[in-house]
């Protein structure tokens, strides 16, 4: 079977035909070169308006890189015609296998992008004898297509968080869709600022914002204000994960202060290697940690008091009715404020200040959690680790959209494995 026959099966272009196929040396490497010519009487297509008009001469032949065959690089060779358009003037024709002045075919870009999702971009470039920039352009093309053609209707549940990128206090704000039928990265924006989140809601559009029912976020006040004004019909939920994270931070602060105090007093440091014993949930402790916890929990220490207060608060999540949960919460806050544990008292004040948003968790029947958000954040951080060599924030955002965005891909006449 001829190579031309195979190409006509997978890449059949209506107004063009494949001619001779040669083995030639391209950049010092032997490659397959397929000559492409326009069909007889087929008029070129204007790259601006898309209409067909008469030809106005041709340019010199160009090479368009295609998917490799049997270890050989493959190139289409074609001399683009100039189109004499009465409206847009003289332009180079639009060809169906490539975009603009790009020297990679669309099929090859999608092929590279699919492999770049599995491997690092550097590895993808090395395996297919391409360059890092070519792989980036391929992913960028697929992401641009996906963002332009994705469905943004019926978004009812979103999660908002931020992750640190690179060194220093550089953040990326991420917005995820959390609907059961569509979990994906919706949007990313540089920095952690009010204007950043406002930009997301502005780009989403007023009508779509009004259809949002639930927003899962942390307790950063500026974000809470933006959510309240931009998505007025949404129930803003401060969920279990972020709240319990504050408890653990308070316990760890008390433990560190107590360790230092015991050391200064020259007393036996019974809290040595006890950090995760106190921070982990009892059901997640190892056998050795369980034994260790049973030993130190009998000692009258501030760290143990804080630990027991956290465990007592866990009953809050077991309530079925907001009114009962509210009563328990207020009682717990009152008792905590009477102690001398300053970090835990800060947690109590935080809970009181954000009580309405915390109780929204019950109005959503406890089904919306930032656990999905944290899962996405973990994948985002893995992408960043895999991103050795990413040159800019824009490049990193492209990688995140491609990995987490669940974007539609360009439609091709044939789906290559990759």
C-alpha cells in the first residue's frame, strides 16, 4: 500500500492532492517529504474572509511538519498561492492542514500536545526530535482552541483558592467548577488580589454569575466581599477543610511554644516527635502513633488541652440541622474564650465572625467540600514540579489549563494514539 493511500485515508483534503513521496535529508536527518498540490481548477481560499477567489501567483515552497511514520520525520511540501480578494486584497491562501504561518500541521500539534500531557515537554521534544518551543506552541494551540470552544453554561458550583508559584510570595488564583457532572479548572489569574477575582467574574459574564448557587472558598475577607457582590445568588460556604486547618495551626503553635518552654525549664520534653500525633485524625494514626498519643494525652499540657478541644469540636459536623449546629458552635466558642490558650481563642473568634458562612455548609447538606479543590491544587503543584523549564506565568497557565481544564480538542479526520 502506498503512503499516499494511507494519507488519503487519514488526512483527505478536498481541494488538494498528494503527489510524489521522497526520502530527503532535512536539517541533517533523513525524512519523508510528501509533495502537495491543489486540484485542477480549485480556487485558493482567502485567509481573511474564507471565500474563494482567483490565484495571484505562488510563494516559494514551504515544509509543514506532520506526524512521524516508522521513526521518520514527515513533512508536507507545498507552495502557497496568493489570493486576489476584492475585499481584503492580496493575501496568502488558507491551507486546511496548518494555521497561519505555522510550520507544524494541526494534526502534528494535537499529536505532540497529547504526549505532552503524559510526559514532560522536554521529554516529548526529545522523543519526537522536536524542540521545547514546538511542544509549547502545540499545547498552546490546543488550549486556545479548547478555551474558545468549551461550554460555560450551567455552572452552578465553583471553588476558589490560590497556590504559590515559584519562589517568593507569588500566587496564582485558581477557580474550579465543582458540579458533579463537570469538575475542571475554569480560570486562572496572576496574584492574589481583589482585582484578580473580579476579572474572573467579569469574564464569566453577569448572567452566568447569577446562576451560580454555591461557592466554596477560604476565609480571606477581600475574596468574600468579591464573591458576595459578583455572585449575589450564591451560597458562600466555608467548609470543613479550611476550618480544621485553622485548628491544626493553633495546636501546632501551642505545641511549639510548650516545647520551647519545657526545654528552657530543663524538664523532660514529653512532646518530642509528637507533632503528627496531635495533628492527624485518630483514625489515621499508625499503631506506634496511637500508643504515643495514649501516653501523652494523660499529661496536663496545653497542647493536649488544645487537641481535646479540637476533637470535641468535631461533633459540630455530625449535626443535621443548622439550628442545633449553631447552638453547639456558640457553646463551644464561649467555653474556649474562657481558657488561657490564645491561639485557640483566636480560632473561636474567627468562628464567631464567620458563623453565617460556616453554617451555610449545612444548608448545602454538607455535600460541597473543598476536598475537590485541594485535589486539583495537588495536581496543579505536580504540574508545576513537572514544569522545569517553563519560562513564564503564561506558559504555566497554559500547562494548567491543558492538564486540569478538561478542554475539547480540535476535530481531526483521524485520531492518532498519543
